[in-house]
C-alpha cells in the first residue's frame, strides 16, 4: 500500500515538472514570436523617424534662407523708397521769377512829388489819397478835385483859354483806387481784359490817383474821351499851350508802346511849368518816361 502511494506521488511530481517545462517552453516560444513580430515594426518606424528628422533638418536649413530672402526684400524696399529722380532726358521745370522794374528815386516815387510816376510798371499805394485835394473852380461837368497846385494851374489855363474864346471843360480829375477799380471792371466786362488795359488803368496804377491829372473836353463835350478831340479847337489849343501852365500831354499818339495806353488827346498831367516846358521843347509828344529815362510799357506781371 505504501509503495503504491509513493508511486502515485512520483507520478504527480513528474506530471507537475513536465507541466512546468511545457509552460516554460510555451512561454519562451511566445516571447520569441512576440519579439519577432515587434522587430519589423521597429525597423519600419525608425526610417520614418530618420526621414522626419531629416525633413526637420532640411526645414531648419531652409528657414534661414527664407529669413534672408525676407530681409533682402526689406532692404530692397528701403532702397526703392527714396523720391524718384527726374529722368536724365527730361529738363527740370524752372520757375520764372516775377519781373521787378528798377527802383525809382524819391522824386519819382514820392506820391507828393510833382514828378511821381504812376504807370503800368510803377503803382501807387492802393489807399493813397492826397491830403491837399481841393475843388477845382473852373468849368466842369460836375464837381472835381485836384491837388491845390494842379487845381490853381488848371484854373489859370481855363481862364487864359476863355480870353481867346475857347471853353474848356473838366470831365475827370482825382480818382481813388476803389473808384478806378469800378471803372476798370466795367471796361473788362464790356471789352475784355486785353482791350480794357489799353484804355483804362488798373486800380493803384492810375495817373488820376496822383491828384495831378485831368481829362479835359470841348465846350459841348461832343468829342470827350474820343480821339476826335485832337481835331477840335479846344484840343489844338491845349496841345500848343498846356505846357505854359505846367501840363503835358500824358499819352501822346504813337507812344503806346511806352505809355501802355492808346492815344488820349484829352488827358493832361501837371508836372510844373519848368519841367512841362522842357519836355515840350524836346517834343510836344515826348513822354514822361522818355524824358526821365523811366521804364514804361505793359504791366510787369
């Protein structure tokens, strides 16, 4: 009986050992297979890692080039920003300076001088008004004002003409710049600027604003402000005797290029007997500009 129990024990022990061996073999086999199945995966993934690392490296290598490109474009942009220079074959635009006539000495620029010049090159102060203006006590189509010296000379001249049976009429005398502006603008509206500039002064440039100029007409004013005045007895008497009283014909015939105005046989300007006589002795048609060497002609602008 005891022998049978021992045999059974040995068998059970053998079976247990065999089971352990079989289990170890199975475990070992499974481990080998698992390892074998995992190795290809590792080998397949490693190249991917290498490719990713390579691509990352290439991207890192490319990034400086892009940064350099952007930096270069910025530098190029800075270079292109300065103001464009004019083409070499294009001449630069030159500003034409406004012409300034020579400065006049005091005897021609002082508004109270008998020789003060008011022409298209030289203007008076717009607001200038002589302080010695007075009413002219001579025949006129209305009340007229001149500087005292010119008014006295005009009265004497009218009286002398009357003794010879010639009636002179004052048609225009002192004009302010504002009044001259209204006259000039009316002419511009009627005839245009080009024509208006030949028959009327712009405000500030009028000889009448000096208070030394008068427009004189015939007894019935039939030819007043017309060139036909030249052929009247009044016009002929003035042409021959006005200088004796200190007056000169301000805008003679044929001197338009000097005076800037059309012939006006009615417009006389007081400069004093001495100067009027000296100018007349040169020629009854000698202008103020010619005698004193003063620039005339058209406007400076």
